[in-house]
């Protein structure tokens, strides 16, 4: 859970694909993580509140991992993806 591992602080604004994103920096809490310059940076879309990018830095402060959220969409998923396929038969279930 990022909220229990890190002390988060807001650290400005960046643009991703023309979208304004709030930048948050998470530094490990003393008892929960590595020492040194290890930290995470999380960019959150200012309008939707969705994460757009998370960057993880190692104990030397060097970028180790970047995760970009590219295909996320705001809103409910289409109803048809929750409908049972034609010909579906319920399998065994315990009572």
C-alpha cells in the first residue's frame, strides 16, 4: 500500500500527452523501506485523478522502473462485457 510505505508530498506539475498532471514524490518511511535516495514519483491527471505515470528510483537515486498507464478510460465499462456468452453452461459448484 503506497500510503503506508511512503511519505507523499506534492511537487509541482508536469505535462503528459498534453494533459496537466500533478506530480507527487513518495519517500520511504524510515521503518518501511530502503535507505538512501530510493523513492517513487507518481504523476496523476489533474482532471480525472487517474495515475498516468509511476517512476521508481533505487537507493542511489537512479531511475529503475517506469510504468505508463496508456489505455485507461474514465467511465463505466460497456455492459456487454458482463453478459454470459451464448451457449454458456454453468459448471459444477459446491453447496
